C-alpha cells in the first residue's frame, strides 16, 4: 500500500492549469491554510497553475489575508462558485471588478451538490432560491457580466416550480482533518466541525480527481478507530502535516476542547454583553424563542441571541443550531462563528441543510442589511460591496418563523439608554428601510404566499409582515415615531396598533426569561396536539393549502 504522506510542495504540484478546485472551510474551521499558502507560493514563484475554478460552500477566510484570500491573484483564478463571500473580500473584489467569472449560490445547495457529484448525478433539484437573485429569471446567481454559463435552471414538476443546480466534475479537493494514517484514513477529533469532508472527497475521487488532506499529525496504520474515520483512505491521494500556525481550530482560537465535545465548560462564567444596540436587538429577538423549539442563529447581529440565552439561563429550554452542523449548546460568534460550546451533536454540513430545507427548524434569527416596502431583504450585495448569501436563502425560506435582526440605520449610529428609555444620539448615515432592495436575498412575496410569520427587529422598533405590507407593531420607550422612524425610511409602513417594546429589554439586568419559560412549561399542554400543529405549520411553508389547517 502506497505511503500517502507527502511534503506540501509535492502535494500541490498535482494541480494543473484550468483545474476545478474544491476548498473546505467555514471561516477558519476546517480551512486548509497550509495547502492554500503552498499553492499561492507556487503560483507567485512559477506563474502556475493558472485559470483555476474555485468552489467553496462557506467562505474559508478571515476577511483579511488568510484562507482563500491567499489565492486572489490575477491569472491564478478564472472562476469562483461560492456560497458566502464576505470573509474572502479579495476574491469578492475581483468578482465585482469583472476580473473573474463568479457565482453566488446558496451555501446549503453547494454543500448538498457535493453528494450529487459523488453519486454521478446530473445535479440537484431544490426550491431554495426561488424568487431570489439565484432564480434564473433574475440572474441565476451570476455576479457579473463576465459570467455567462448557466449553472441554475428553472424546472416545473407537476404544477410546482423547482430550481435545478447543475453538477460539474471536481479535479482537486483541498481538505483538512486532525489525524491521518499512512493509508490516508483521517479522523477529525480536534476539529470543531465535520463540514463536507466525506462528500467533497468522494465527489473529487469519483470525478477522477486528486484529494489532498492537511492534518495535524500522523498515526500508525491501523491505529484509528473505524467509526472515527471521516475521510476514508481510498479516496485520499496525499496527506500533508501542517505547521501549527496554519492549523488553528478557528481563526480566533488555537484550540478549545468544548468546541469538539471533549469537554463541557460552565456557560454561566462567560462575560455578559454590554447593554448596547446589539444587545437590545438580541434581547427582543430572544423574546420570540420557542420553548422546546429548534432555532438557527445566523452570522452577525443574530450571534448575540446565543449570549442572551446563556445569560438568561434558557439554553436548556431550546436547541440552538448553526448552519455548518452544530446542534445544541451555545453557537459562537466572530471568527469563532460556526463552532459551538457544549454542542449536543456535530453533523455533516449537508445533513444540517437537509434538516433545514425540510422544515426542521421552528425559528431562525438572521441578519438584515436592507428591507424594502415589499418585505424583501438584501444581505448579499450593496453596490461595490459583495457579501454573498451564505446559508441565508436556505434558512430564511424554510424556517417556520423568521426573525430578521439589525440596526434601523447603519454607519456611525450612536444611542444611549437613560431612565430605561432609548435616545438616538447620532443617526446612522445609511438607510436600511428603502423603496427597493438592490438584490433580493429573501422574497417577501413568497413568504406572504406561504403565510410565513416574519418579524423585522431593530433597536428602536419592530415591524411585521402582513398581507397588506410591512406593519409597524412596536416602538422602544423614548422613541418618537415621526422623528426617529418615519423620517429615516424611504416608504411609509402600515401603522395601526403600535405597542411599546418590552421595557425589560432596556434594563441593565437580566430579563428573567427563565421564569417566563418556566410559566409556559407549567401550563397544561396536549403534547400530541401540539406536535401535530407544529408539523402542520412546518408543512404549510411548502404547501400553502395546509396553512388553514395549521392556523
């Protein structure tokens, strides 16, 4: 049996001009920086390989120099097919400047597409992306004029519309694990996530490609427990032992046992969030958390909901999840995003999106950058700034209840809380509630057709979606509707019965949510009836005819 241990320069030497290269990673989790650095070095020294197509589900990068940002060189990259671009700004700039072909497809769909490629399927059918910029009736996920090939097509099966995501062969996969033996069998015991390691490795192998694996260490052959092996040796071509600086668990943390499940840490010792706009929004969103429900928290502003839930001691009353595969525990934020403290389970990313796409979550809290009069939301593109949708489209379309969280305006917004009232000290320079969003990442019309409950939560007010349009439902104490809200919107919302936001949100003390959850728990429940109702509500997202039964 061939010894597959290799030095990094030999390993990346197999990458040829024009290859399609799949790269693992979610922020810094699972990102093979040793391999990426070597590939960059080879190109800068020799001018080869050239014209690569890069494929990535989540953005493997730190928003600066690491991860895929290393490969943002003219000539090295010809095309990118990515889910989230915010943390790979150098590649995003090349896409906006028409220097490369570029696609933004839903993160979950790219993740699931690896399995279809591995199985030799022509592609994947999904409803995810309908009525958004991914819909071929809009742009088919194409980012610029340079990008012409159709990767997404519209199909009708029965009377239903579906999107078909086309498969393509993968020539090289750059992946990461913890331990490998000389046969290439690899385990991931010190990794915070599994991601798509198995599926992408098999997709590449079955395409006739090369799988290159970065690890921390090498074990004796036969020493690894078979059930612990995530990437089997037969699909691996070479194994590279990384230097420690290129194999941190996340970009923020060298190693944390509680990210892997090897140790559980006391959550109540973690520092509390300061009472600012972020915490106000997170607290209001937390009031929507469903007891015993399953919740997704997105990147950015929604990250604070996990911290509020921990402070309120209600993490054991519900199940928080994050899109790359963590279930339970306390999802982390910043450059630790994707990992979780004390998770109950860590599953493959594609399996997580199967769960999400099938209606498995009761509530999602996601960010919002622009909202328009139709209830459409844009989180993916703003002029020259290209962030990408990530898993937003999968999650927002398929959750039973959607809470969108963000400040009312952006850019140097300053506020203060005095006598438990909110005062805007300096208004943000950029309006977020505008006439029409620049790009539709979430379709308000589709949500209304499905009767999906949607809230838009800001630090000063709350809007809800109704059949007639966006409705102002709550205002923070101290906020004047005309001066602080309507004057800074490009459209006039529906205004009827407006309540004051819960005053506990603005107190610099816990809101006692655990007591509120306890009262709910003690109410007599018909568990069978409750379960049937919840399942019907989930089903109604996919079939509006079930909505009346779910009411």
